[in-house]
DNA sequence: CATACGTGGAC
DNA sequence: TGTCCAAGTAT
C-alpha cells in the first residue's frame, strides 16, 4: 500500500534512473526496455552472483569473460569444475563459484535450462539468498519483489532517518523499501535505488546537493546522513602466519594442490604448505633442499591478516605425492590462482 | 544471531 | 598504513 508521499519518492527515483542509468554489460538499453524486452535471466543471475559483496568495476571483465566462454546456463553447467574455478580466480568468495556450478546444473536438469521466475523457487537454488532471489525475480521477470542490499539499507536509513543499528534494523528497512516498490517497473526501481546508493548516496560523502531524494530525505534535515546506517562494531582482525612451498621441476612444471571444497579458498588451486595460525610448523610437501626466500607475502582476508613465508627448491624431481597436482609449464596460468597464492608466485618469480 | 568467507579501491 | 566498505550466502 503506497501513499502519495511514497509514490512521489519512487517516481523521482525512476525519473532519475531513466536519465542516469549506467551502462552495464548485463543490462539492456532503454529502447529495448521500452519495447517490452527483458534481460536474459542467465545474465541477470550471473551478474547478481558476481556482484555479491563485489563492486561493479571488479565484476565487469569477469562477466564478459564468463559470458563469452559460456553463453548459456547449459554451457556453464557442462563446464569442468576446474575451468570455472580458474576463471573465477581473483574475484574472491569462492563458495560463489562452487554454488554457481551447482545452480547452473540444477537449472539445466530440473528446469530445462530456464530459470524459475518466483522468489520462492529461486531462493531454493544454491548460492541464491533473499537478495539475489528478489533481484532476479524483479529485474529479469518484472515481478514486484523488493531487494534489500547494502545500498537499499543505506538509502532507506537516511531517507527515514532510522538510527537503529544493523543488522537488527533490517526488517524495518525492508518494510520501508517495500512500501516504495512500484507495481510497474519493480526491476528498474530496484536498480535505481542501488545505483543511487552506489553513486549519490554513498557511505562517506553523499552528494546530497544533486540527489533526486534531497527534498523528502529526513536525515538531510537532521544532518545525520554520514552517521547512517549505524552498524554494530566489528571485531579486530588477528594476524596469522604460514609457510608455502613453490616448486618447479626441470621441465618447468609447477607443483600445486587443489584445496578441499569447504573452507577458505575452497576448491581453488594453491601452493602446498602449513596451517595458518600463530606459530605454524614448517611443512614441506616432500623432502628436498628447501630454501626460504627473503621477503614475505602479506595479505588480508575478511577476518584475519596473513603473513606468509615462501620456500622454494630447484630439485623438485623427487617423488611427488599423489595428492599434489603437477601442472605443466604450458598449462600453468598464474591467473588461475586466488590472489594470495598469486602474490606468493610473484615473490618467487621475482627472487 | 554470530561467524566464515576475498579482494581491491577509496580515503 | 590501516580501516572501511561493496548489488550477500551458508551454516
């Protein structure tokens, strides 16, 4: 139930969106939209999964590479796991890539390659949560679902001057966002709020002077914009340490290890090594004359800092244990490694 | 409800 | 350099 004030806000947002919508590879143009066309659900799904906790700038090239290599959900479903993980390398949150494949295979097998259009059905697919289910349903299928992401949370908290901290305030913020969602163009409305949050109503220094919602915005009156949304404070990150072992055989092959599917960097290729903790024991993957490189790799994950020592040997033609993966010189691509492992490779190469 | 889960850019 | 943060999901 939208009252006149809510209609004014959503109309202002849509009008702003029509003038300022950013070009993105997964969007269709205004002319096609006006002609009643919808974007390809496969492309909407792929972009939304890539965009989870990830900026548009970081996603763009990955999206283009994925859709060039796998133009349809059936093509992606048929891809070998290691190719998809390699293509995802560097984008982070690797559970997304594992769930991406599970989802593509479920859609191919259970839905004949056509994504379901309802929020409920989408929510049951791997890697699709409340945000992504609503986004696909609204954007690809024109369903009146309301998305609640970080942008929408921020815009709603400021528009209504809500001081209750996240994540507890989510239900209230969702309620406010739902009240604004129009029956027509719900997908454009969703993208309009998110674009506004990404370009105007930014976390640090919002451009209130050019905001289409500057008149109805309550936090602008109160002067509380940059204090909102409030969030519960985060825990400090501990520092952990580790050893990794970079070995190359005489013919140029690299000795790597496929990490287990669960946990940090799950399913990705990496250098064998120690545990990562306060004081890890050295743990060479096979006996050899290992030398520690000078320098170290520093990397920060979501919840801890990591300092890695890099070891190498030029005598890697010993017996290589079965659980390791030997990748020949011409097949090895540093770009298939997650960033922390690529940093170790860079240090080794530059020794 | 809290925690695990990546990375790069902005300030 | 350190901290925050981004179109979140799974457990």
